[in-house]
C-alpha cells in the first residue's frame, strides 16, 4: 500500500491504492498538461491585413514611366506600415480531454509522488494562527522538501494555513483542492497536503466527486 510521510509526528499515512497506486501513463499526463496550460492562454494576439490597415487607397505613382516598380497601394505587405500576411488572429487554444482521461492522468500524477515518497500530510490545526515561522519549521522536518519546489494543497476553510505557507521561498504555489491540476502536480518536486485536502484529492481521483470545477466542463 502506498503511504505518505506524516509531518509533525505520528506514523505514516496510508494512501488509497486506487488513487495513489496507479501505473504512470506518460502520454495521457502530457495531453492533460497541454490542455490545462492551453486553457490559460488568452489567444488575443491580432494583426491587420492590407485591407484593414488605414490608408493606401490611392495609387502611390503612375503605373509606367517612373522607373520604379509598379505599386497599387502603400499598404501592401512589402511596404513599411503595410498589412501583415498570415499574421496571428484572435483564437482559442483549448481542446477537450475526456473526463475519464482527466481522472486517469490525475491518478498518474498523484501515484508518481506516492511512489517517489515526495508527498506528505500535515495537521492544519497547528495553523489556527497565521505563522510563516511555524510553516518553515514544519517543512524543515521533511528532508525531501529541501530539494526542489513544494506544492501546498489545502481544503476549504484553511485560509490561515495558506497565509502561513505562501511567502516561503521553496513553496511553488498554495492551491485549494478544487483548483489543483495535473500540471500543478507534475510541475512540483514535492507535494504537501492537509488531511482534508488528501481526502478530497482521493475522492476526486477515484471519481467519487464529479462536480469539481475542472471536470464540470468535460
């Protein structure tokens, strides 16, 4: 059975074998990461064609007799200030990944952390008061967290813990369970979760909850 280190004392936390014991599927994880990153792109880059650039209605000079190349408009793409040929236009970069594929990729990302021993659980009750010092001390008890970036995943109503971890240099991001994606998991060297977040991630990976913000659009 996969397990996670319990920071702050106590035995290791046993993880769900379905959510954290899946075989890593590289191509599926890659597809999900691309979909998540593409969804964040604005796609607002835009250029004007020769028909959209202002001016250029008059022929610059007569067709023959000047010794220069013939020209019909000063807004030709070969002129300075002219239009752009095949330039970027507003578009969207999103593409669909099926719900079952999302869950499988999510399980793969969780399982690789469980297999590497790069996931740990902590008691959020220790952060009833905001304390960055306490957060740094907690991370210091986990040798693996000293190398690479750390992703902190929290459940609902755990804002005080979020405020405690967010300013630490080694913390890549502090995200709620509803917003964490495959790209967040594979982009972090280590993952630190609260018990509430662990339960939510397990339920999401197993498909017990199908109304998360990420899966609602599937």
